């Protein structure tokens, strides 16, 4: 079986990845590439990190058998409850790991980008805990639609800077963060929240999020007597929760992987973020991947009802899974995601994040056998999306 998990020494997953960065950032990226594995694999780092995951984040998160959902869809549905983490999503796993790494590298200032605000909140939380300066870049549109998370970041001591160019969403926040990093390269660590950006960020984020699939394996063993499910489903924008959920299954041929992308108003609407359906090979934010772009390479503005999936590309880890047909990709519209969010709320009493609702919507798109075990990553909770939900009640 091909190794899909780790990039080669130049940061490539198949033909996707690499590090395409301005000259000013080469020292930072080179330092990170040279030191990250040695630092995060050290006993000192792992002892501190594992303690934080257990006693601060609240891991392990439950693997919950969704009895009512299972009856409705006539299959065995398990939900990996990342929504129960401190700060309400999977993002805290990576934020704590990278803040610890930044401290080991002697960096005193942390910058981050955020879309839905969960990565921003997680980074601000980790910086408050570790007493580091925190600056979060967020699109002006996302600041308006994710006001509760903006309030949390400010309360935690972060400075939130609006990105006012382009579509004023996640892509533009990444652009602003990269500009900041170029201007403050020696003092600053940039915590990318997804499996995007120049090598080694996709690998770094995937490693920190791999705790999700690591837990699924031993939890399934305890519950049903075997480590591997038949299917693993996760939503994908840049793809951090999906990378973590797929990580320990990606080289297991008998586990089928399903990724749910944000279809927006539909593939032909001009308002979508379904990158694998609409994108072509290109370079975005420091890596070669699949990008939604015009013929002359201009990025096409994405659209999704969920701020966290509103991104015109996909991480190289996932681009490789798509190109190799290792994972099956679905495009889920805004309306389909909303329907699945209300369905989970009404059948299981769990209000999911709009991002996670895209993964749940696959249950309506694909028929599973009665005895098949289907694990869905519930990447976050729906508190941040209440305004959108109330508008659609």
C-alpha cells in the first residue's frame, strides 16, 4: 500500500505540496523544517503536550454511537465528538501543539488566521495559557458572521485584525497573516490552522490532529472489538479535522475515506467552495495543490454558508488522496448542510457546527450497509452558528 500519510523530504504528497515562499521567509520555514520533528518527538515535548490534551482540552473525546441516526439510515453511525473539546472544536489540538513548538523555538509573538473563528479562539486560548502575544487575522465578512468567537478572542487577550481585501474571508486573512510574518520573521511564529501552506505546515498540523484517529482506533476496539471502521467521513475546507480523522487509517486499504466539501449554492452557481470539483493545479499560500482559479491563475472567490469551509483550495494531503482516488469526495450544498444540522439536533440532541453538518450530509448521499461501521468526525459545536440557524428555522 502506498504511503499517503507523510510527505517526502521536500514536503510533497505525490505531486502536491512543497514550499513556495518569499525569500524573507526562507529562514523561518527552513528552521521549522529542520527542527519540528526532533522537537515534537522529544519526550519533554510529548509529556507536556499529552498532559495538556488530557487535563486542559479534556481528551479523549467520546466516540458516540448515534442510535437514532443509525436507525434512520440503517447503518452503524458513530460520532467522534471533537465538539466536546475545550473551546468547542478540534482546532485546540493543533493550537496547543504549535504554541508549545513556538516556545521551544524561542518565538515570543504568535499570529494566526481564522475563518469560522474556532482556530482563532484556540490560538488565543493557548497564547493566554502560555503568556504569549497573539494577533489573529480574520476576514471582515467572517468577523460579522462569527461575532461570538470574535468576542472570545478579545476576551482572551488577542488582537483581532480585519482583512478588508478580496472577499474579506479566510483566503484574505491568510494573505494578511503571511504579510505580517514576512515583516516580523525573527520574533514571530505563524500558526496555520489547517493542512495548508508551505512545508512543513501540512505535515505539522496533520501530526497534531492525528490524535483524533489515534483515539478512534482504540475506542472502536473497546466498543466493537476491532480497530478499523468501514468508513471514515469528515468535512474538508483546507482539511485539518479530516487529516486528523484520516491519519491512522489512510494507509489501511480496508478503510474507505470520504471527504465532504462545501458546495455552496451548487457546482454551477459560481458560488461554491468545492475545490476538487472546480479546481485545477496551482499554487496558493505557499504550496502546490488544487485551487479554484481562472485560466490565467487568478483565484476564484469561494462561497460557503460555513466560514470554516470558505476556502478556494485544499491542502496537499487531501489533493493527493483525491488524485490517487484514495478518498471519495462529495459536494454538499448550503441547504443540504442546514438540513443535516437540524436533523442531528432533532434526532440526537446535538447541535453541530455548520462545517461538521457537511460531513453528516453524506448520509443522505450514499447508502451504507446495515452492518457497516461509519465514523463521522463532529469537528465542532454549533454555538458559533446560532444566528445562521435561527435565520433558517
